C-alpha cells in the first residue's frame, strides 16, 4: 500500500472510532509521525492531504524541514533538551512533550526572543513507568500552574504515552486517567491555561484513545509502514 492509501485507511478508522462514541471526526487531528522518514515521504503524505507532522529529534527535524517542498505544520513530540530549544523556535507550532519547568522556561525565552508565543502540552507519565518521560500525575497540577505564569508559552492541553500492550483495550484506563486529570486542571480555571487538547493514541491504540476523548492522535507506522 502507498502512503496515500494507508492515510485514507487511517482517516477512515479515525472517523469510525469517533462516530462510535458520537464525536465529530473533525474534532480529531491526525499527527503523522515522520521520524526516520525522508523528506520525500513527508511530501508524499502532504500531497495526499496530510498537513501536520510530528518529529522526535531536533537535528532530524531541521534537516527534514529544509528538504520538504510543500508547506507543512511541524509538531515536536519527543523528549526535548533545553539546549536545543533555540533551534526549533518558530519552526514548530506545538510541543507535545513539556515535562519540566526548566524546559518551559527555555521555550518561553526562545519564543520571546522572536516575539511569539509557543503552544505546548504537558506530558504526563500516567503509568509511572520509570522508562517513560513526563511529569507524574501528582506533580502535573503544580507544573501547569508554574508554566502558566511564563509570558511566551501557552498550555493548550495534555499528552501521554501509555505502556505498550498487545491488546489496545488495555491502554484504555491510562487514556481515561489523562482525560480525568485534564478535567481536574480545567476546573481550577488557571488564567491562560486551556485544556482543549488531549494528545494520546498511536498506531496500535488510537481508536481506543479517540473513544476516551483524544483530540490529537500521533500515528507513524500505520501511515508510513514499519520503521527499521
Ligand atoms: C514514534 C512515536 C509515535 C508513533 O508511533 P507508531 O506506533 O509508529 O504510530 C507516537 N508518539 C510518540 C511520542 C512517538 O515517539
């Protein structure tokens, strides 16, 4: 199957999952995860109507962004080192992986330097697995409150990565927990904080995530095929 064919299958699955729970497919944005993929594969997906691409590594993103011909929107979804933030300031429209105050401060500093504001999601390690990035569920509220005070960063929601399961239904409690945390944060009415985005769900489990309220699904393999 071509990237265009795979994309249309993924879009149909997103629509079906949304309709199953009475949601509008238009409320779910597909982030095509293009890590390890070439600029020409990104162009091919773009030609097939895909506009948002997610990248995990700064250097890879910079190289690729230079070589992609069509206008695309980049999201940063991977672990981000503070000393690399400067290089992506203004290039990405959403950072999904803010998990600490020092990183948010650097994002604010670098976006401030170019006179802009960066939309970010706070990444929460709902499962508590030590191998996963993200703030803990307990610390999330404090982090959101602290980040909310920064001038050039705007929190628009939360992101999580559940543990890997063979059975996608097993991820459901983690997605539900992120949604519940987002509702608790929204109830605090923190100035400048919006809880409109839930970034959750990947190739193996995006339908379950949509049923639990995902507004951004990050899908790589199902669009581009297996990574080497
Ligand atoms: C690689 C990656 C994805 C996509 O994973 P697939 O299983 O290929 O869909 C999603 N989110 C993050 C943070 C990733 O690193």
